[in-house]
């Protein structure tokens, strides 16, 4: 059967020419229309877990008022969710390799749905935080295994299109979150955010139970001690980045990074020589995987740095209202969503090195246009520049993710997908921390300096993409 054919029954096939010799493993993929139902499950799962994070941002003042807590405490409603998810991504991937992807994925959706109801009916701030921790556990399962399930649902020749759908779902969720949250507030209070999330998660769960692939996974021993060390390493890293964002001293920041390095070093030593290490250093030894992850981290950091700093920059150099400035962020994720779909089709037939380098050039062009944004620029002047940046990001994300996943052994796909999700969250946190650092040193010119820094990060990604071998 040729690569372009879409089988009506599950088919066992050997990786086609073009896969690295070490990656040539037997693969199984779903028939149509089951694979489309699996895609719907994965896309809606990604959307609800990302929307839940972005919608809550507009609810924080109301939550603080409802429980009579300080705004600094209310922020933990958002931070707890993101921190829990980031700390458990790789652990969830390891458990899924041992017990089965679909079981952990569906279990994660069930936990997320139940935790959403728990948050909606929480009677104290402590209960709400506990519910957010449970939501983070469920979201970690969803984000760590989404790529693996997509890879197991589609033949290699069509994987780029499916990855494009995922990237588009992420972009749309990022764009729609604040608006959807504000819309919910027109009809109910902040608890409505969690009441809306629950049925969507149940809907995804129902589809997933029927449609997700259920193939046997590699047997491996679960290492709970390594999981604990990894959680400490990731939490210390992300909390330190958060302290940078809040203006912590240099000594405190240095100590925080030092603690994180110690934990990562201890984990690497403990897992030295393991066949399926929790911290996937075996995957980082694959050049295409390492370059893709490095480029992914750089581009997400560039995006985070720009999106956090741009509202302050626009408020300074333009006469636009704060509401309009907030609205002008939207063209970026909309550009991501639209470009990701087109990039998915291109990624299945064109070189990822060519596509990714071209996409970074588009992103750099958009950032350069923002850097030279004239004073008193109109809303339209800002909007189309933002769209160019988002389009460049979307054109990059899909072929980069495809190259990374297809160069990962099928038996380690969940670990590869978890690495991608970890890079995304870490890059966003790094970008926000760098934005704070820039504005603390250049208050009046902070916006221009931040965009210049984003251009530097994008240039780093361009170099990493250019180092790829022709694939």
C-alpha cells in the first residue's frame, strides 16, 4: 500500500523511505472515519485545557473578591494549574508508555472534568486551589500524550495535516480565552468558567473512549523516585522564572536556578544507562529531535516575550485605549491558527528545514516591522504586523513538530510529545520573565528592547533550523 492511500482497516506497515534507520519500526494507524473522531477528541481536549487557563485570567479579580484574598494570592489560581501541569508532563508520558496511552489520556480527561466541577462548587479558596491542582494533573495527561495519539492515529504521509489541526486548536484557544471568559461573565459568575469546562471534557472523553487508538505499549518499570526529582527540578525552574517576572533579586534568582540545576543533574545521574529514562536524554541524542526542541523553545520564548511586553509598548507609543491594545493581541494567535492548517499540508510533502527556516524569516519580518512601528500608529498598522508574526509562528510550529515526532522512535512518541509540551510551557515562562527583566532596566524603551530580544531568540531558532539535515 502506498503512503498516500488511506486504509479502511488498521494496517501494519514499515516506516517508509526517509525515516532514520534507527526509527524504522512497525506502525499501526486507524482507519477512516475513526481517525477523524480521534482528531476531534484530541483537538477539543487541547482547546478546553488551554481555554481553562486563559479564561481564568479575567476571573482573578472576582475570585479575590469572592474569597476575600489579596490579588497576589488569587494569582495562584492560575499559577497552580500551570505549575502542576508542567511538573507532571514527562511523568504522565512515562506512565502512558507502561499502561497504555488511551487509558491515561481518558483518565486525565475524567480527572479534569471532575476537578472542574470541584472548582465550580468549592466553598473556600483552599478547595479551589486543590481543584486547580487536580485540573493540572488531568491537563498534564492530555498535553503529554496528544502528539503520541495523533502519531498512532495517522499514517506517516498524513501526519503533518493532523499536527496542523492540533496547532490550530492551540492557537484558537489562546486567542479566544479572554473573550470567552468575558462572555461567560455576562450570564453567570466566575464559577461558570469551570461549569462550562466540565461538559466539554466529558464530550471529549466519550469520543476518546470509542475512537482513540489502543495499541500495546512498551513494558517499562515506573521510577517514582525519578518522578519526584523531576517534579522538584521543574517546579524550582518555573518558580524561579516566576520570581524573575516579579522582580526578585539577582542572588535569589541565581539560587533558584542553582537548585534546579542540582535536581536535573541528580536526575540525569540516576537515570544514566536506563533504556527508557524519564528525562528523555535518549531522545536528545537524536540530532533532529534536539534541534527541533531547541528551535521550539526559542520561538515560544520569543512569542512570550513579545506578547507580554507589547501591550506596555503600545500604550506608551500610541494613543490607543487599553481595551483596543488588548484586542490587538488577537491577530497573532489567529494568524497561528490559520497558518498551521496550511503548514500541515505543506509539511507532508516538503522539507522541514526549508519550511521552518522560511517560517522563521516570516516571523522575523513581522518582529522587525513591530520594532520599527511608527509612533501614533493606527490599530490597523498594529493588527497586520501582529498577523504576520502569528502566521510565521504557525508556519513554523507544524513542520517543526512533525519533524521532531517522526524522528522519535514510535515506542517513545509519548516522551517526545511531553518534551514538546514542556518546551512550550518553559518557553512561555521564560519569555514572560525576560519581559519583566527588560522593563526593569529600560522602562521607557522596554518595549523596543523586548522586541529586539524576541528578534534575537527568533534568530537563534533560525540557526537551529538551518542546521537540520535535508529530510
